[in-house]
């Protein structure tokens, strides 16, 4: 599936999330309709760059991002709800909402699913960030894929998003 582009709507899916110890459904309409949202997606919880750079900086800058009219900052990964909850606690990242895409439905529909089975990681999300207003992708930053299947890091970061919002 080709990647979604700026000007297109986010895919309509339902996420299974853990809330207060129970499973609940959250739809993309609930996340994006009538709101301005920054969503950043990454290969996986507890992975090196995701845990040392990508997530911590978004957590740190989330209040500054929200000053620019952003309702919510969302972290999405192809992991289950238990893993995402544990990672949020381990990272003390309470400025960001964690959304597990355990079945990779959103990631696939975004055209961002990538095969990392060579590294034992299965299928994962590309590293990207986007600004979504009322369900429409306004700005999309996707990291470049290297020939070995790894990705760069530097255009989907919190500082780039904040610079765009402030500009």
C-alpha cells in the first residue's frame, strides 16, 4: 500500500488499548475528529533510538507543542497495549498519549509498515511524525530508509515539529 500523503485523511481504524486495567476501544475518529494532533510513530517500544531520543524529546517538548494549539501528542508503535503501558511507565512519559497498533492496522493503512524480520523484530512501523487537523494530514515527516533497512533519525523529531508549528 502506498504511503498516505499530506492532504489525505488518516485511516479509520479501532485500536485496543488498556485503560485502568481493562481493554477498551479507541477509534481514529475519537483521536482526531475536531482536534489538532501531533502523532509520531516509531519502530518499537524499548528500542534504542525510540527510548533514548524520539520519545523522551516529545515528552519533554509536549507542553511547548501544545501551546501552538495542539490538543494531544500521540506515540504510536506496532506493539501491544501491555508493552506500550509498561514503556510509558518506564520512560515516565506522561505528557504523551500512547496508542498501541498491535495488529498494525493503522500502520498498514498509512502505508508505513516495514519488514524488520531480518533483525528479529517482525513487521514494524516506519519512523515518522505528522500534524493532523480534524483527521486530515497537514504535515508529514518520514525518515529515510537506508539500504540496510535501518532508518535515519532527524526529521520526525519533536524539535522539527515544534519548529514547524512555531514557523
